[in-house]
C-alpha cells in the first residue's frame, strides 16, 4: 500500500533559514526554498528529506527530495550532490521543522451549542468546547483549554491551562489534570480501580474513593486508562508520556519524565521513579518499586523490585546482561543435548556408571534426588 504523505504546507524556508532554525551546518545553495519535510521515499523536489540511519543510504539515489537533512555520522561517504543540512541529531532537528511547517491550529474560543455545561462550572479565557461535550458540576477549566467533541469532564474536575482533551476523552469526577497536558481520544482518567474482597458470596467491590492526578506536560495516548486510587491518589508525574492502550492501576505513582509504550500494564500501588522507560507489552505486578532511570524491556514481566539505573528483560524479568547470555544459549541446547547423549552412550559402552557416579543415576541423592535416604 502506498504511503500517504502529510498535507502540504503553504509555508516556505530557504535552506539557509532552515539550517539556522535547526542549528545545522549548510552545504550547498542557501537560497534554495523548502516547503516541507518528508521521508526519502515520498519527498518531492521542494521538500527536504531525512537521512537518519545507515540502513536508509540506499534510498537516497532514488529520492526526489530537493535537499537532505543528514545525521553528522552519515555525511562522510555520502555520494550525493544535492544541498544538505548536517545536524547531530536529526530527530531533535525535526521538531522545530514540523512546528514551522505544520503549526498547531489555535483554539477556536467558544462553546458549541450542543455542549452541556452544568451549574457551578468555571471556564477560563479562550476555552474551546466541542460538539456534545459534557462539563460537569463544579468543574474548573483553565485558560485556552480545548475540549473535543463528546468529551466528558466529570463533577469537580480541574484542568490546567493550555491542555487538550481530544474527542471522547473521559475524566471521572474529581480528576485533576495539570497544564499543557494532552489526552488523546478514548483516554479514561479516574475510573474505579480493580478492588474486590472475596467472600462466600463472591467478590465484594471495595469503594474506590481516592484521587487521580495527571501532572503538567503529560501526554496520554488513545484508549489508555489511569485508575483512581482506592483511598489514596494515583499520580502520573510531570512530563511523563503514556502510549496508546497503557493501563495504570489504582494507587500507582509514576515519577516525572517516564515513558510507557503501548500495552504496558502497571499493577496497583507500585512506585515508579523518575525517568523510567517501559518497553511495549511489559508489565509490573503490584506493590513493587522501580528505581530512577530503570529500563524494562519489551514484554518483560516484572515480579520483584528493580534497582535504580538497571535494565531488566524477559519473563520473569532479570538483569539484562546475564539474561541475554542465557538467551544466546537457547539455540545451542539441542546440539548440547545431542553431544551429552553421545557421551552417555559412550560411557555405557565402556562400562562406566551414569553421570552422578551411581548405577541408579541418582548421584547418591537417594530415590528423591535430595540426599535423604528414605529408609
């Protein structure tokens, strides 16, 4: 299937201006005009294309891009005559370019006539409320907040300035959202935690009466769920980023600037330090501590505390280096087993006892193999 390019921009930069914007080194015509940024495969002559990794070198000759944004480590040996801008980190350089060519639309201040505003609601300046949105009793909405179509802001919620709630976001009653937060479609903030007590009559629901706090500059992906606390608060620390379909259970506290990629699950009352990164589909059981700067690999299952600065992978999650050494042995196990059988067969042919030194193969450990004589 052909890749669909982003909508073209009507804005223009000369290559000289572009190099200045991204802090890069210009090689070539600084007056060449650029009207957008695109991947190598889909770029057109008035666009600049990215060369960010060596594996894309072979795509350069066939690209129709008018200029290249090149990682410094890849410039040497690049046989191409087109003008280029060389930067240390192309991904970081991409940010100001995308912000220039594709600026965020400003909020269209006002309340759609189909929106429902309950009594006691407080709206800041230049707030945008979309069609069929519901803003509950006593909620507080800061300046320049954007509330998308069909979003629900429960009773007593607080939303800080410049935050964006995309369509069909739900904030349960009392949820607190900081400033410059982005909540993508379908995110659910402050739902009841999964708390039950067993009884002879089945599972009895434990009331979930705690809070749910999303601090400043957090971004939460589509259909992610952050439960409210049972009697305390669930907290997502400032600057943290949660991908689509992430689940954070009740009373979890996630520190600042953490990254949780798709399908991560954090069970109740776990504490996550600052700057922790979770790979996709990884999970953590409840009541653990994940130290500052730790890394949890994709699909890892964490059953014990993770020290600060460590990297864990696998099921159950273990320290990275020993686990990778163990993984490297797995493909060799059939051959090792075959060689062991050959040695055992050779030993029997020579009249030697089986491994362990005893005719019964128990190694002197008794029939149970535990060193205890049952007699």
